């Protein structure tokens, strides 16, 4: 009886060296096999998604405790989303307690979030999570967080930031697309 073929290995990226940014949206990089045009948002989204997913799987959310708990008023839709997704939200770093009213007591946020206003970030995240149906199941929360926290088109990245992003993308298990399926790069 012939041996079973091992599972196909994902195609890894070669070492990428950043050359610069185009239109504050794409990183141009060179590699031994040619040039690459990297979508900085999609690439960073993939990197964050894999970090958040790994932390969630290990049961150790990447959470930043707030100095003091923040009472965060929510709409009825947001309250429903926070209740429906409470376990998943906790697993990715949003730590909160319900109140007897239309608010939650926010105690920690994911370390990936860049918004200094924790309450506004939580409300925006609930709205995005409720409207994001591109990824199903528990991965949806991680994918939505990664999308919300990733660098955006229009963000200037210095050479060190470009290099760090490319190195992190090279280390990803699935470096070719963001969690929503959008390509992270184009090989020329």
C-alpha cells in the first residue's frame, strides 16, 4: 500500500526587501525571484489575523487592560451583538461586563487596536462585526479586528515599518491573502 501524500504545504514567500511606498498604499519590494507589490492594509490584516487567532487558540487573548473601567453606552443592536458574541469578544481581547442598562463596563481592549478612545473603538467594532459576513464563525471576530486595526491606505510607513511588515508577512502561514480573501501581494 503506497504511503499517503502529506498535506500540501502553503507556498511561502521569499525574503522581501522593501524599496519604498507607492501612493501610501503599496510597498514595492524585491526578492530573488522578482519584484512584489504589497498591499499594506491587506498584508497587515493577514499578520494581525494570524496573531489574534493564535492567541485565541492558546486561550491567551492579546488584551490591554484599561487604567480604569469605562462605562460604554451601547445601542440596542450593539447590546445584542455584545451578548451574542461575548465569548468570542473576550477571546480576542475585549473584556467587559454587562450592566443593568444599555451599557457595558469595558475593562480591556485588544492590543492591536490603534484607537485611543476605547469606548468608541468598542462601539465601532460591534457595528463592524455585526455587518461583516465575509468570514463565518469564530474567525469572523478575529478577521474583523484585524481589518479594523491594520494600517490603512494613506498611512505613511517608514523603511523600518515596511521591513517589519514584510518580515511578519513572510512568517505567516497563509501570506497570499487577507482573511477576507483579498490578495496581499502581486508578484512581477
